[in-house]
């Protein structure tokens, strides 16, 4: 007679069905990114906003809020001072720990260059690592027009944050603006926030959204843990050549700071319609693998495929590339794309520089030639993703002649637009660079 007490155990109802994921927006830029995520939030993700500014927290639609450093800033903000942001986060160390405790994965989103995001984000990341979490940092570098002080703060903040995260995605606001011509000032910052949101969604959807091909938290952790600086690219394709177009646009995405060549670990999130074949998916993956140097390098790619009824005859590919065989330095990236989009007077946003009549040219060098060629190729091949295109409207402003500078808008006008300027750095000393500009 069989022992009736012996029964197969298929699942333990007490075990969690998914990893616990927390997304934390730190400071103004990070909080704005989280606020935007709430429109398409995943119910299995906990969203938080951390800030030193109590008024900004009160205006946030996010349910979960933490005021940083009540004893330091009294809720009045960090005043653009990263040291104040750091002290505020350290003052709230125990509160941060309570929020993060029990999480498996923590995303930290921030706009670098200001006070709270720059100074507090490394403290939050440090707490998350102490709690044993997989920590992913996703940050933006400031626009050129925000000034050298914010640029300096951003680079220092990024280097501080790198010490405590497993993977760090850095997006250049300048590069995004340069690749997409004229855009309204309000839309520029909104697009920057949207990039942070899309970066988070790329990873969380792989883990939490049921798809045709799924990944679990262990897969993602193995790919991102301890991998350092990461790159993200998003590409779309449509029609008969949707697979190759999506793959090409993803690896040439304006979001990518540099080439994915040399990446040894990549995550792909592929969204398709019912008409997409396995051959389409395989072709796209093979193309991306070859672009990363697959023949020379042992590239580890994990991918998920999700079906979306609205993607008939379309494909979207999001790439996160990490674990590079070559060193990638944030300062180097900044120099490589050091283009002057526009110059600003003391009031901020109402003048364009005069084109130099006789630029002083430096002697051409192999390195200079390579950088200039990469910049040229990058401009020619970049394709704006659909999800960002709406952000780059000029607020219905009438078109202007190609060579006309935008001077009629005051710096207080939120519809101020920036005309595209193709720039070539001919003297790359950062403090007194000479820039040849071609205005459109």
C-alpha cells in the first residue's frame, strides 16, 4: 500500500515567484524619470523617489517617497552642491537601508551634475551593495549648456558611483541632442528622463514580463554582476528587412556612447509581432554578435523575446552591452563627443557663436583622423527611435533659415529652441577648444 503522505511537491506557495526589484530615482532628474515610469509601471516593481527637496517630493505622483537629510538641508534641497547631497544621504542611511532591505535588484536612476543626484546616488548604491543586491546605475550626463561646473560634478559623481554598482549605464544628453537636430528645451529634458525609463524597462521586462522566450533573475545577474560600465542601444525595424534594420539601428543608436565592439556580455530584449519568424530573430542576434567582434571574442548573449500585437511587421531590439575587452573611460567618451552644440551668454540661452573666419588647425594625427571619421559616421547612420521622436518637436515654432541663430527667445521662454550645429573640434584642449561650426 502506498504511503499517502508521500506527495509530489510542485511549488512552495511561500516562495516568491519573482525577484524583488526596486527602482529608485535620486534627485530631480532621477525622480522625474521614475515619475514617467509610472504611466507604464510594472506592478511587481517598487518605485521610489529620494530627494532633498520636500516640495519636489510633494509634487511627485510616486507613492513611495523619502526625504533625504532632514537634519542637513531641512527639505530645501542641496543647492547644486554634491557634497551637501552626499551628507544628506548619509544622514538618512538607516532610512535608505529600510527601503532597500530584502531586495534582489536595485536600479538607481539619476541625472548627474546637480547636488542630490550626484552626491546621494553613490551613498544609495553603497547601501544596496551592503544589502547584497544586484545594483544597476543609470545616469545621464548634463547638456553642454548647463555649464562646466555641472560637467565637472557629473564626471566626478559618475566615477564615485562606479565604485558601488555592478553595472553603470551612462547616457550623454549632448550626444542625444546633437544627433537629433533642433529640439525644445522642455522636450530635451523630457527625452533625457525617457531614456532613463527605457533603460530600466529594458531589463525589468526581461525578468517580469511573460514572453515567448523568458529570462530569469539569475540570467540577468550573471550577465551584469560586477561588469562595470555598460552601454545601451535601442533600434526599430519595419517591413521585409525589419530584423536587420532593428539590429543595425540598435548598434548605431544615438544612445550608445561608443561602439559595442569588444563587449563580452550582452542582454537583448526583442519585441516582435506574430509575423516574425525564428529566422528573423536569429539573423538579428547573429548580426549583433558579429558587430561586437564575435569571431575574435567569446560573446555571451542572453536574450528574451516578447510578443506585442501592435508590432505586426515590426521589430524592436534593446541592447545592454557590458564586460568590454577594452577599457572605457567616461572622460574619454566625453572628449570623443566634445562638440559645441551652442554657446550661451551670461543670461543662459539666447545667443549663438559667430563662426570663426580663420580657424587655427592642428596638425592632423592618426588618432584625430579616427575620431573625426567616427563622429562623421555616427552622424550619418544614427536613426531616431520612434519612442523619442515625439520629444523632439520644436513646439510648433515656425521654421527659420538654416543659418539663422535663435536670438528672439528670452532665457525664460520654455519654447526656446536650439539649432543644430555640426562641429569639429580642431584644438581639443578642453578649456580653450577651437570649434569649427556649420549651422543648419
